[in-house]
C-alpha cells in the first residue's frame, strides 16, 4: 500500500513540476490571477513534501510581470502612433 502511495505521490509531483515549468501568464490574465495560480501550484507541490525555492517562484512572477509590461508598452506605442498619424492627417487637411 505504501509503495502505491509513494508512486502516486511521485507521479503527481512530476506532473506539478511540469505544470510549474510550463506556467505562463495568459493573454487575458492579469498579474493578480497569475500570482494566485502560481501560489496554488507551489502550495500543492509543497504539500506533497517537495521544496520550491522562493527564488524560483519569484523568478516566475517576475517574468510574467515583465511580459505584461512589454505588452503594455507595445500597446501604448501603437496607440501613440495611431494618434500621431491622425493628428498629422488633420494638419494636412487643414493646410489644404
């Protein structure tokens, strides 16, 4: 019986580790939701007796935050370009 439990625990840990490594913030997901998923996953791993270094958890959160900032910066640049283009077109029309 203990052997079966040990195998199931090992299998579940492998699955959770893989999920942790693959975890990324989704396009429609905010940082709060992502942090919640990350914390829940780390808790599950720790409950099965494996340590998760706080550094690894923080690194994962930092990467997600960086991706979120990059996407926001890109979106702002696109918006600024569209607004600038509209302003230039309006100035050209005024000059005609």
